[in-house]
């Protein structure tokens, strides 16, 4: 027989068991509490005042606006100083970004500003294709083939006019071509996207009637006038900055790149660039909207 356990030891053991039971009960209670997520209180719905959607701009009455083309003078259009042609994001359209006017559309002096004029779908019978020189959300800024003033009124406003047009009113297009005329060197350089070639020119503008400097573009017209002093003509978007009118059929002073039967060489023209037939054969392939930059 084992000796009897003293009462004091029995009491101590009972106390230890009681403590373990309490401890285990506490752990179980903690696990139970952790397993039950606390209730989530939802805040009362908050009423938020909503601003009404902005009203669409009122429609522009195009019939009240002057036509923006080589036949008209349209004041209030910004110039092109400091701007350069933009490149296409989609190279399949061509390197340089242009747009085609598919329906008559308003031109604005600034994004969202009042309309200044209306672009026609064609210029003298050719599709109206314009180079892009700037952009904003939903808008592009294009070079325009119109005069901002007559030379007798403000020579600085004649050429280089631009305007903002909504992209929704235009068809994206492009060209790989670009042309540079250097009146000091008397050369014309053509980049067709695959090669760069430089040719001598026959003549450029005289000191009193210079070839307009800066950005211009090919209008897309191909004029053949056999028997005249300008047998083949590629009209440009620019016009003389010293002569109001010299072309009787159009009442304009449009400059051009053309062949010639005249014998003058060098700085002798009214502003046009005279070239030989082989040079014009090359340029004849350039699409409308091709930028022609005159320097020198």
C-alpha cells in the first residue's frame, strides 16, 4: 500500500488542475472570439450633389463664315511661328501627319474659341488636305491655304496662317514626302521617305518680290498649261507678300513650283520657284499636304 497523501499535497494538486482548466478555458475562449468577426457598422448613405453635364456647344452656322481657301482673305487666324509638322503615330499613313477635310467644317483661332471661317472639302477642284502642326484633346491645328491680309495692308499676316479644327470633322492621312527650298543656295531638296535628293532650281523670287519663307504645302493641284510660260504647275498654299493680285483667273497671287520657258536665272521671279522638267517629274508624285519649307 502506498502511504496516504497528505491533505496539503492534495490541496496543492487540486489548485494546479484548477489553474490549468482555467487557462485552457481562456485559450479556448480567445480562439472562439477570434473566429467570430466583429460586426461591421455601415455609415448612413451620403447624398452627393452632382453637377449637370456641360451643354454641348451651339451649332455653328457655317453659311455665315468666310471660306478659308486661296481665293479669300480671312483675318483673325493665328500664325505658324515656331511650329513644325507633326509626325504620325500610325506610320502606315505616312511619316508626316495630314488630315483630309471630308465635309465643310469650322476653323477656330483657339481650342474651343469662336469660329473664324469654314474649310471647304476642295480647293480649286482638288481635295483639301492640310498638314498638322499642333494638337490638343479632340483638336488639331493645321496649316491653311488662305491669306490673313493683303500685302498692302499687313505683309506679315499674308502667309503662314493656322487654325484649330475638331478631329471628329476630319479624316486622318499622311505623307512621307517633304521639300526644302533654299533660296540662298538656289536648290530644292526632296525627301520622299526612301531617299533624299537635292536639285538646282532655275529661279526663285527677286529681292522686291521674294519667295515667301517658312512653311507652305502642296495644294494637290496639277496644272498643265502648254503654250504658256508656265507649262506645268504645282500650286503652293502661300501667296506673294508684295503683290496683291497677279493671277487674273483666280484673282490671287498664289506662288508655285513650276517649269518655265523664260530664260531668267537666279533671284528673278515674282515669288515662284522655277524648275526643270526632270525636277517637276519627281515632285509631280508628291501627295497633297506635303510641306514645302523655304529657307535661306
